[in-house]
C-alpha cells in the first residue's frame, strides 16, 4: 500500500484498495464486480485518520440473477500511513434478493 502512495495515489485511493482487498477476502467464490474508482470518489473523512467509503457492488454480473447492493467500508490510517479496514457492511435490499431467486 505504501508503494501506491509513492506513485501519487491519494488516501481515498489507498483506502479503496484496502476495502477492495477485504471484500475479495470475504467474498471468495462469489461472482461480483466493484468499481474501486467510484469507491474512492465516495470517501468522506470521519476523523483525521478515518475515512468512510460507499459504493455499489454488482453480484452475478451478466447473469439473469444479477443484482446490486450498496456497501460501506471504514478505513483507519495508522501513524505510518498504513490502512486498516475497521468496518465493512453490505446494505442488502430484500427486493433485489427476491428478484435474484
């Protein structure tokens, strides 16, 4: 992650990459797509060292069961600038889940 910062990537981008890595870890085996640039664009500062990021994930992309879910990810930067995901929440819309069945 520090390498990204050295390449001119900002805190929002680094936080979005940390969220993306956490989501990838949590959703192993699931078909989904994320827009990391959109996630970074929707980052807001909660505290000097903490960002809240929000975006939408597409599950089962291209299939008849495709549906979208919004999600939130909170990232804190330590004193060395390393990000840690503190919170990850998918805001499931039951109407979309019924359509996927």
